[in-house]
C-alpha cells in the first residue's frame, strides 16, 4: 500500500516518494507554486512546491492529484518537511469556476458555517472540522469495543426490526412493505397483509434482547443504530443515532454506576492519547479549554446524587434564577435542570439515581418505597444526559404488575417475562448515546455535526 500523509509526515528527509490526495489550497508566487495536499489520514496537510515544472491549470482547491517528488526539510515555520515536486498528475479536476454546466467546487478556501456545510453532507467531510470529527468518532468506536472486550463482554447484534417498544415510550418508526396506494381500510387487515403479518417498528433500543443474552453469556454489549421518531428539533436529538448498551448479569445499581464511570473515563483518556492533533484543533477552534476539562473529568470521581436531593437543589435554585419549567418532585428533569445540576451545582459529571417510577421505563427495578426505581442518568456539562440506565426488575410478579399498571400487553412480552421465570438473576445495564459522547469530547455544539448523515424531523439529506 502507498503511504498516507500521516505516515509521510513522520519520515526523515530526504526520500523520494509519491503522494495522493486532494488540494486544499494553492498559491501562485512568481516562479513558484505552493499547494497544500490533504488525504484525510490526519489533520495536517503536506506542502508541495512546484519549482519550474508544469502545473496543470486544473490544480485548484478540491482537485484530486498524484504528486511525485522528494521529501525535504521545510524552511517554512510550523512544518518539519515538505515535498519538492518533480511531476504532478491531475486525477480528478474540481474547478473554481463554472464550466460545461458544472457549478464550481462549493468548498473554496474560506470559512464555511456549520449550517452551510450541513446542506452538503456528501462534501463536508473534506473540511478540517468534519474530517477531525469523523476521525475522533472512528477512534471512539474502537475504544468502546476495546473497553468492553477487555472486560469479558461479548458484542451482541440485536435486531433493528422489532415488534417491541423497548422503552414503552411510543415515538417509533413503523416498518412496512405495503404500497401506500390501495392500503386496506381496517387496521387488522393492514397488519395481516404486511410482510411480518404483525405490527413492526425500527428499534428504539436493543436492551430487552441484550438482557436475554446477559442471562446466557453473563456480559454483553450492543453497539448499533437506534431510531426515535421524536419530534424534538434540538442540538442533542437525532431520529437515527448509535447507542452502546452493556448489560451485566449479577450487577446491581452501584456496580452499574461504576462501570459507566470507568467506561466514560476510558474513552476520554483514549481520545486524548490517540487523537492529540485533532483534539488540539477542537480545543483551539471549537471549545476553549476542552482538553483541560476532559483530562480533569477523567481524573476525578463522579458525584452521586439522588433524584429527591436533586429536586431539592433545583427548588432552591428556582428562587434566584427561575427555570422555564418549575421543578417539583415527580417531574421529569428538563434539559435546563440537567444542565444546572452538571454545570452549576456539581460543575462536572453527576450520576442522578432513584427517579420516580412514573417517569421511567417499565423494566426498572422498583425500590421498597413503592415510589422510586433504581434508575441512573449520567449528566454532563453542556449536554445534560449522556447515559441512561438502571438495575432491571427481575421479580416476575413485580414486573408483571407494573406492566399491567401501564396498560402493556404482557402476552407480547412473554419471552421477556420468561427471563424472570427461568434462572432469573439481578442484572443491570445502561445506554450511552454515541453521538452525545462524540459531542462531549469534540465540543461540537450540534449533534447533526458529529454523524456523517444526520437524520432529524423534516431533514434527510
Ligand atoms: O435514556 P434512554 O432512552 O435509555 C435507553 O434506551 C435504555 N434502553 C438504555 C439501557 O438501559 N440499555 O437512551 C439512552 C441514551 C441517552 O442517555 C442519550 O445519550 C441517548 O441514548 N439518546 C439519544 N441520542 C441522540 N438522539 C436521541 N433522540 C436520543 N435519545 C436518547
Ligand atoms: Mg433517558
């Protein structure tokens, strides 16, 4: 394989070599042409100088090129080496002006807003910011697998098409193979005539299936796409996002909390070590002080706070700085409440536990007080909730009672209830929204800028 620019930048000059990539910028001096070539392998481009050789007119920003030359020490500041080119081949032209009906390459050298770039997800990967995000995203996925694999967890592929509402919260996308033209009038006929002969959806979570395999392999984790038809147009919600869900047999809530904390810290440390150049860019251009914050968080203990105590704090704070949504015991924590707790009260990550059962999913382990469940949400500054999880109700009658209370069709979940009938054990798990993790470590404000092709209500590019 030919070397990437990332590798070339570590070689010692002089050496003859060939590079391939895309032109970032070109400058014409009197007898000399300079071009910066980038291949996305790392943040840096490599400078090439063309001294007295033919430079084709199509060598402009966005063009793909192959350059043969010699790696030499660079006289310019800020770079150790550069390439003195001996020949250049234009592989794919990208013109700066309209020609033959093809509009000019849209990403000319100037700052483009992230909003503008969102309109062209197929090209934005060629910008510094988006390329850095996607490299960090890739390294983070690798870190996720390493963390769990090193701790005896098995990677489980849970289904994308499902008949269950795993969170019992509605907001699911329907899956159908029926043609909208000539649909049956009656609902029952609709499902009967459809592909699976029943109502089907895209999954909102792989948790229920992960629980079944945790009862077989002890430790499993899922890492796959999940779908939510929530109509919330916010900077931290997507309709299609990736979720990591570990599920551990014999774990109670405290062990589950410790796992979540270790996991986040491992990801933070890994990314600071593995993506130093990209992280330096985010620190300088996206969020000042980012590296220091992440390092600090990776080294300090997460604070634990019961929901009831969190509400007491929020009510106190309400006197001096009214929240849009007035906090009271029993309310779901709004984004403004979560941010207050993490940013102002704790000033760092905080794990809130023991929420009222009414605002949490049916499967959570019920506390003896009859009011709360063993839930845990990890809240971080800037984002609020990054992880949601719980200990699971393993007691058959307690779980059945709760499902009936919530009006769920227990027959449909017979397989899930079987776990409580045959060799039931305490078990716990959580879900980390992968894009929120990428947002947290890169400092990117909008979740649509940390996934290659964002899907949100009314937006599918
Ligand atoms: O809190 P949630 O809904 O929990 C579950 O789905 C559980 N089944 C997880 C488990 O215990 N195995 O979602 C988990 C996380 C949230 O904390 C958040 O980070 C992320 O998934 N998330 C979203 N990320 C982007 N866009 C959305 N619409 C999201 N909804 C949830
Ligand atoms: Mg949640």
